[in-house]
C-alpha cells in the first residue's frame, strides 16, 4: 500500500440541493459511498441519487437520476490493477429526495 493516500471516512448529510461529493481526481484508486441504514440513523428513509460527471435529478425514472441508493445501500469502486480504467476519476455528485439523509464516503488516491 505504499504510495496510497487515504481520506478517512467522512460522514455527511445530503440534502435537497445537488452538490459535488468528490472532485475530479486523476490519481483516484478507490472511492465509496454508503447510505447509512435507518437502523443506524432513523431519519434515513429517503433516497440518495449519485451521479458521475453530471448533476443528478432527485426523481426516480428521470434520465438524469444517476444511481439510486436506498437506506443501507452502497457504491464502491476499487482499482484491481495499476491504471485500472474502471475506477471513475471524474466528479461525483449527490442529492437526496428528502432533507438530511446521512451518508459515509471516502476516497484513496495514489502519488
């Protein structure tokens, strides 16, 4: 793991306005987002929309919805080999259909 820089797990509330969760990072090796389950945060009863490279819409079925996370769901991309192109390196946006939905997220980058 020499050469990896880890951003520690960050807890954040996602609201009704879209925001950049992760800035574009050409050195990204791994990233993850977990929508905390309602058993951990009772207010997490909505949906979180995650979009790679564009601003998501908080409406199920909208072509601009991105990936939809319900309570307890997660997204993770991990580099399987040096230069693995499957790990998205652009900006990652989030929005929720309900105020104050709690997520955890983190990112690892290389030198």
